[in-house]
C-alpha cells in the first residue's frame, strides 16, 4: 500500500504567516525579532490531505460493484438518453418498430392458438442456448419466449449508434441492456421454463431439492473463496499439464519449464511460449490430446514455457517492465545458456503476446538478434477495438480499479472471473444457474473448465500500467510507448511473424489482432481460425468441425484490410496447428541432437519436475 501523504501541523515558531497575524507586524520585520534563531524548514501542505479517505471509500464501493465504476455507467446512460431525447426521427423509428413487433407477436399468438406451425417471428442469437428445449416452440411458452426476444430486438435497435453519440457509449448501453434483459429472461423462472416444469414433474421435485443443495454449496464457496480441489481425472501435473519436463530456472516472477524431447533429433531453434499471466499457463498444455506443448514437442521442437507466479499483495509493485525484463528476457537468457548460439522462436498468447511484441520491438531497437521468429496468438497491440471486456474502460473506471488495487495490492481472482463471465452471461451465468439450481444437474468437469476456474491475481502496478498505457492511451501503436526511457516502434520488428486470430473472440477480436499487419512491415502470416479466445487456439488435429483461413504477406507488401483479406482467403478444413509447425520448420536452420535438460554448469540446473510449483500457487 502506498505511503500516506504527510499532513502539515502549524506551529507558532515555524509558521511565519500565523505569527505575523498575531503580532500585527509586517512579515519582513520578523527576522529582526527572531535574532539568530535558526531557520526551520516548513513542509509544504498536502494538496489533498484526505485523499486516502476518498480512495478507501471508492475501494469499498468497487468491492460491492465487482470493480465497475458507477460513474462510467451513469455517463453511458446520460450520453445515450440525451442524444435519443433530441432525435425525434429515431424515436419515431423505435415507435414504429414496437408497433410492428406487437403485430407480429399478435399474429404468432393467433396462429399458435389455431395450430399453425409457421416459424416464429423472432429467433435467439446464434450463441444463445437458453431456448433449445422443444417445448419453447409450443404455447404458452412460445409466447413468453417470443415476447422476450421481441423486447431484446427492440433494445438492440434502441442502442444502435446515433449521430453525435459516442460509439463507446452506444456499445456500453447495448451491453448494459443485454445484461438487464438476461436477468429477467423467462428461462430463469421455474414457472415459465418448460424444461424445469418437466423435470420437476418427472422427479417429484427432487431436482429442486438437489438444486438448493448446489446453491448453498456455491454460496458458501463465494463467501469463503476456498479453492475447490480439481475433480478426479483432472489433477494438475497428473492429468493436465502433464507433458514431461523440468523446471530449469526460477525467479520471483516465473518458472521456466523445459520439456523432454520425444524425437531423435530436434530443430536447431527452440520454441519459447509466453502465456498470459491473468490465468495459468497450462491452457496450452491441457489434456495430452489437446496440448499444443506436447504437439510441438512431438514435431521435433525443443519447447520452453514460462509459468508465471500468482502474485500476492507483497508483489503489488511488480511493473509491466518487470514482466519483460525478469520474465521474457530472463527466459531468453536462460535458453541461450541451455541451447548455446541458437536463436529463439518466441510464441506469445493473449497478454503474453502483447508483452512479447513489446519485447521484440525493444530487442530490434537495441540490436538484439536472438529471436528467429515471433508467433502471436489472440494477442493485441492496438486497443481501439479491444472487445467487450473493455467497454467500460475510461478514466473513471481505471481510477476506480486503481483504488481497489491500492487497497488490496492486486486485482483478485473473483473480480476478474466475474468480468469474463459477464461477457456471455446468458451461457456462463444464467444457463448454468438454471442447470445447476433448478434442474439439479452437477457441472460436468472438463479440462478447460478446470483451467478456467484456476484464476490468478494481477499485481496492482502492472495492471494499472497496462490499463493506462495500452488500453486507455493506446501508446504502443501511437508511437508513445517507452521502454527504459526510449520509445519503441513495432515497425522495427524484422523477424517473421505468425499471427493467429479467432472468429468468435470477444476478448481479443480478430480484426483487432489483425491490426498488427498495419503496424509492421516484416514477413507476416495471418491465420483466422474457428472458435473463441481459448477454443480457437485449442484446435488440435482431429478436432471435429474445425476450419481456418491462412494468408501470407511478404516483407514490405501493401496493406490489405481485414475484410478484404477474409474475402481473398477461403476456409480450409482441419486444424491450423500443422500450419504453425510447418512455418516454424521453414524458419529453422535444420535438425540437431536434442540439448540437455538445463545447463547446471552455467547456473541452470533442473530444479523440479514439470509443471513446477508456481502453477500450484493459490
């Protein structure tokens, strides 16, 4: 926690102004009266002596609002409402839409009463699975469903962008209204949901009794925040994150894991994977069948992975540059000792990709040629279109989060988990609640579900620098991001780039990821793959119903926009992982004997078996 600002205490002997007032004498005469009295330094008054009280109050509010600034919410409502109030054309349009929707609902109700099997006028969004039960197509449930979807459709139009309305506020309003409507959807109420009614009749109410037990368990867990053990068959180090390897380096911020070779010879250039530090690294080493780490090892690459620590309040001062210097650069130094003379294929995922881009630009500026290539997976360098997670990011919101982290020393796991869940509340919150509390169903464990629950903290200083410098001020692509006092430029990166975006990514939208092509001139291969932020990356060979697009931009080629790029490259069936492996092989210098595990003689002994100890920190 930062030091409190010193408060000033007035004293007759040291406060000249106060003395002058009592003596009714000009201040310039005071030195004569004081004689040889030594001068006493007067501390400057604090600009805002009670600022910490304000911060503590905002931190308390932030805990109650899950870190969302009420001011940011009010600003969005005010901007939208005032612009709509002076837009009679849009008001008339919305009135006409309401009238048409009411007539369509009335026609549907009359047709349903007469046994008409015509398609309903409104359909759920493609990602909305709340109304899949067949009974939602039959009255009276179809009327409730259609009424809800009609209101949802009306609000989608009402929160469309208006002339003069800040686009950011229009998107905020749409997000807020979607959250509000999700709360009152008919699928959430047992007496309106046919699936719940059917299950209750069949089980004699047992589903509700079991659901009440699940609710009490979840409530207790929410209040205590005690870690639940991984379910049987999903143990870390045994079932997940189980690719054989050794921890070959450890410092206060990371453990570096080197994986054992599985081929007689390996590509000369090793691969370093830099994961995001908002979650544990093993999203890239889940079950053996969908582990990217294992796949690359089996393709003949020497793979190293960073496993970040889970910071505590004592590490609140960790900076973004600490993650670069003591994280990525320290790992590259260690790899240089273990695989002498070899350049490194660096691979960054999500926030790990952003810090890798910063590192690569810094190395290019400083003439450090130890990178052979860089792969960025679902990683952004420009944050103008940074997805729904950042809809409420403005000065008010950043200050609000900073005060919360000032009080805690970090952004905590539940606060981040709630933010991610809110993006797809209809599935991640409400559908799950219906299944668990009203249908009495247990959550089926999955490897990605176990990983998703294994959240981490974010150190206060680093998170503040990240939010301000990158998300809020967008310094990296604006030419204002300085490392060690000197500005870096992404266009300095000369090594080949392999960039992956995912079609349904709501955290790093693929058009935002694609912007790296706008800010670099080097050889670049872009892949757009089916799936979301995590599912699109976990696209192992053999995964059903997968496709991807891939295109190559030669060095110094003209820029092509994302939509034009998409139109030029047809989908290909299957996994994009073989494309990555082949690309890495083409940018490697040949096969060699596998290196040893670590380099004990150079200070990099094998410290422990993979996955190490940091992955188990809670």
